[in-house]
């Protein structure tokens, strides 16, 4: 009997704690499910079966470590798990085992998770389409032959195909949100600092990316966020964890939702995307929320300018050492080279100007949140595209001038680090909604998501 593979993680955790399901049985069923369904190429670097079964049997013999005790989880292949290879989708690092686990990963392990392998990602997480020269492409769980999104595409597909019940991810430009919307699951970009990154390199220049949880329901998002989140004494900033599961049940009647659609026509959309998203937005009215169409609260071109400046600067800082070595540079995909070269050419004045625009947008968003509890946007500007594409070259008749312009709809959240939950829309073609909340108010976003899931 493997029906428990369909269970939500919080139910499965309780069943393991009560002895209803053994970790060994769960591991056996998980490995069988991976054999059956991983033709989608979501899980990579799968560990030895005998070693995994031995760890699961040991988990059945010891007291529970935490809420993830005995639960098999595959970690996104941008994060380090001690002893497992971290390829980052790049031939430069393929097959190299990590000497130690990242902070977030160690917290998951301390809570009892058994790491079975990795989930696939684009090269260095660049681009919202999960393919690379090491493992190949990951196929959408709902639309055969199409992209899974990215960069947490492997994680989203592993969840949707019931190979795992929880997954971690990371999000710079929609990487926890677009794959969730395209594969019918949930992904949350927490507030900046809620889930710590690594205390290495420069820790004071504000990051654009964050780690976060993915799951098949908002309560499981809350469960994993409680494990991942919390201050880290080795880092100069951060936010504490909260008891999100306890606070999730809330009456959302009367909450005000700003529907921003295509940002006043600034974001090209594939035909059908806005209609699908609008049908999803109407579900908030069923919950008793007040939904209003709202004009674009900030200039889209200014947001884009700030975004690509700060993003290229960040990518160049991270990947510049690889680019500087001619024998490794040849392994970088063209999009990575373009991003690095662009970042290396920036001046301090250009970076400061971008940061000032970012600050202006934060102030404008704060003003918006004086009236509204959340704003809502689609998770992408197009539906899943053919898996053999590098990226969509045009949307709605508009040429995309960069490899990531088709994901411009996610940058209002990313640029100022808002908490944001991606929820799936019930529709024929996969799409999701971003629910973005006030700065640092992750709980309210989860409450809206929990109410959404109740009628999904």
C-alpha cells in the first residue's frame, strides 16, 4: 500500500510519529515511485538504494528528531548537502561532493529529513527553464514535452509527480514561483532574511535571492518554513522564525486585494494568460476578499532597469572568478557569459542609481499596502513552452530582448524582497498567481494561501 505517497507532508509526519507509517516503508515506496516516474528528469544524483534503506530503518529505531523525521527529501542542486555532488547544472562542478551542508540544508537534516539526492536546476540557476549540460532538461509534470519552469523546476515536478512531499528551492527571479504555477503546486519566496543564506563572501550588499519552501499545500509550506527559517548568528541581518502553522487558520473576509494584471499593459502576455489569471483572482471574492483592479503603482521600465543592473552585478560577483579562467569560461552557457560581462562593465554610479530606484519602489509599495493587504500578479507571462526551446523569443507579438525578459512579471516582488506565495490556478493550461504581502508579513500571505487552498 503506497497511498501515503499522496498524503500531505504534515499528515505523513504525524503518521510516522504515531507509528502508522514506517520510514522504511516510505523510503521503499519513494524509491519505487522514482523508478516509475522520474523519466521527467526531476531528481538527479540519486543516492545508493541500500544506503537510503539503511538510514530509513535506523530512523525507525531512534526518537524523532523533528517534524521532518524519516521523510525523504531531494535538495535543489544549487544547495550543498555534505557528501553529495553539487553540480549547479554546470560541467565545471559536476560530480564534486560538497564538504559541508548549507545552513538551510543542515536545519532540514537536523529536523530528521533523509536526503535522497538532488533536484534539477538550470546552469547556476540562471533562467526560468530547467535544463543544463550535465543532466539535461526537466519535463513539466502537467504538460508533456514542455518546460517545467525554473530554476526550481526539478523540485516542483518532483512534488507534482508525488516523488517527494516537500522540497526546498531558491528564488532570485521567480524561481520558487514560476515552477509552482506551471506544475500545480505551491512555492513561497519568504521575506528577505527569513531563511538565511550562507555566511560566506560579502554579507552586507543586499541580496536579490532567497531560499524557501515548496509543497503541495500551504500548510506544508508553513511546516517547512518553520524548519528553514530563523536567525543565524554568523550573519549580520535576518528575521526570526514564527509558528506559521498555528496562525494559518484565519478568516480572510474583507481583506483587500490589488489586482495588477499586466502592470497597466507594460508586461506582454501570451493570449489566455490574463483571462486565466483573472478567473483565479475571482476566487478571492468567493473567500470574501475585496478585489480591485489597480493601476500600475510604479514605472515598469524603471523597475526593469534597476533589476537587470543589480542582477548582472550580483551574477558577475558570483561567477566572475569562473569567467576569468579561460579553461572554465568555455563551459558557461551564453546567457551566463552575457550576464557576467554586463555586470563587469557596470560603474559604481550605475549601481547606485539602480539601488535608488529600488528604494523608490519600496516606498511606493509601502504606500500601496496602506490600502491593500496584498497585490496579485500572474506567475509568468506565458504558458509552459516546448522543452527544446532555450527561452521564449517573443510573447504577444513583442520580442523578448533578453533571456529572462519573459519573466519580468516577477521582479516587483524580487526587487524589494516581499513575502510572496505562488498558488496554482485550476485551469486547462497551467498558470499560477503570486500573492505578495507587506514587507516581513509572511504570515498574512500564508493565511491567504491557506484560504485559497480550501476552495482550490
